C-alpha cells in the first residue's frame, strides 16, 4: 500500500469522527448552551446540508486549482473551524463553525479520492478509493467513540480540540509527504458540465436512493433493535455494524478491481436490500437469545454490502468522465449526504403512518429500486463502455 494514502486516510478518518461524534455530545451541548436536544440536533442537519451543497459547488469552483494546495488549505480550515467550535460562547456561533467545518470537509473528501486515484495505477484505483472511504468508516467505529469518551471525561469542547489536533497533523502530513499531483487538463466549467450526461446523473440518483434506503434503517436502528431483542443498550450491535462496514469498504475495493465496478455494485445493492428487509422479518420474533443472535448476524453483515458499494460506485463514476473526476466525485459526495438526510425524513414518515417494524422493509424496497435503476443504466452504457470499467 502506498504510504501516502495513509495521510489521506487520516484526513477522512478525522472528518468521519467529526461528523459522527456530535451525536454522542448532544446532551452535553444542549445543557451547556441552554438549548433543547432537538435544537442541538440541528447541528447534525446543518453539517449534512452544508456538506451536500458545498461538495458540488466548491468542486466546480476549484477544479482548476492545484490539488495539493487545496488539500492543505481545506484541512487547515477544517482544523481551525473545530478549534473555534471548542471556544465559542454561543449556540449560534457553534452553528456557524459547524457549517464552516462541513464546507471544508466537502472540499477535502472528494479531493482525497481524486488524489488517491492519481497516486496508484489504474488497476488499483478501486482499492485506493476503498482505503479513503474506509477512513470515514474508522471515524464511525473508532474516532467517534474516542471523541465521545473525551467529551464525557472532560467536556464536549475537548472533543473538538481532539479533532482539531488530528486535523493539524494531517495538514503537516499532506504538506510534507504528498507530491505535487497532476490535475485534469484545464477546462471551463461549461466544458466540464457537458460531461454530465444522463448516465452520470442517473448513477448519482442510484447513490441517493441507495443511501436513503440504508440510512432509513440506520437512523432508527435503536428502536428497531430494542423492539426485536428487548435490549436498551445497542452499542454492541452498532460496533458489529461498524466492523462490517470497515470490511465492506475493503472488500468492495477488492472486488471492484477483480470483477469490475458494475458487478460489484449490483451484488452490493442486492445483498444490502435483503439484509435491510430482514430487520422487518426479525421483528416477528419474540425477544429471546435466538433473536439476539440473529440480529447480531444481520448487524455485522449489513455493513459489508452497505459500504462495499461505495468504492464500486465511485470507480464507475470516474470511468464515465475521467477528465472531470474531482467534480464528479464531489457530486457523488453530495448525493451521499443528501441520501443521509432523506433517510431520516423518509424513515420518520414510514413510522408515522405504520410502525418502526416496517422501516427495514421500506429500506429494502428503496435499495432494490436503486439496483433496478443501475441495471438499466448498465445496459444503457453498452458493451463497449462496460469493457472500460
């Protein structure tokens, strides 16, 4: 593995940590800032919306600027935003610093994916992308619990200090060890946008629908699992999911290089749909040891296809428009965060009209729709294009 990739992984790791740690800090922030939990929760919404808007916007505006310089500046702004989050005196200011952090993250993550592809051979792109995306997953599995522990042991402000320190280390690593990387040939925004044909747009829609389906269940996983197992503390199941997600990134990258992005993506979406729907079937069980075992199995398995589809999808997108890889990946990141936001909204709608037991089935249906849409896209691209992926 190219050691330079580890620097980029460190960057996506701390971004993932910053993204997910906020959930564990909400009660502390709520008490300290004298706002309700619901109001504090809007910090998560603000981060997701800012990221979804910022990724394609800044990806387009910065597409002709030096890659290494943008990586340094975006991570430096991210570090400063988190340092400011640790010292702000009002909730309004914290709200603004979270938006600033999200915008910086929205620039860095697609750039890190673009850089990873340029640091390795074409045959290793899928694996390189999987390592970069694995950084975000490790942030979920390891970084967020560490940040939450720091916040509980001291105050929530020290969690942001932790994120800021690691971010500054990443800045130094990028500056010292990454080479100057050749950018795509300079083109105008209009020329690049011409490459956004309906195949790319429909593939981004696959990303949105698939992610919406996955996060419908993830957002409401606590009441789902508690209803099946009668266990209030579901941390062990979340840890199993995180382990599965980590392996999913790596396995997805491996199979993308071995059997191609389209086949890997279709297999991932199919498996993901089945595993998500299984939560609704498990709700038919009475709380028992058997139910706990079955939920544990599904918990560790569903992260594999759920995160395994990301390297395949992004590799597929790059192949559709290699000259605009950064901009395409920025739109892909935006689609991902749009799906995260829609997942909570749609899942809440399912619960309001039925019950939490139907969320898994609804998730499975959405992911199945994403699979069917991609099958149509894959056929549309034709045999000639497929051979290039």
